[in-house]
């Protein structure tokens, strides 16, 4: 299982890089927090480890890898 900001981090890195390349000082840039989080379950790994993932937990996942 993974719970994190996922691909949104890459977009924010691009925004920060663009601002720095335009002359902004890194110390003056605001700290940005992720606004979207993803919950991903890897069923193939869970089965290899002998774990049963409840259906209710699967329903909450944004992505299920089979």
C-alpha cells in the first residue's frame, strides 16, 4: 500500500524550477503543500506475501494494481 501525494509533486517541482530560473530566490519562495493524496494498493504483492486485503479497503483505493 502507498499513501502519498503522487504525481502532484512533479508538477510543483516544475513550478518551483520555473520561478528560480526567472530569478526568484529559493529562500523567498513559499512552502507548498500537496492538496491531493493518492491511496494505491498492490494486490500482486499482497498475494505474494499471503495477505488478504478486505473489499472495503479496495473500495477506498484510488488505484489497485493487480
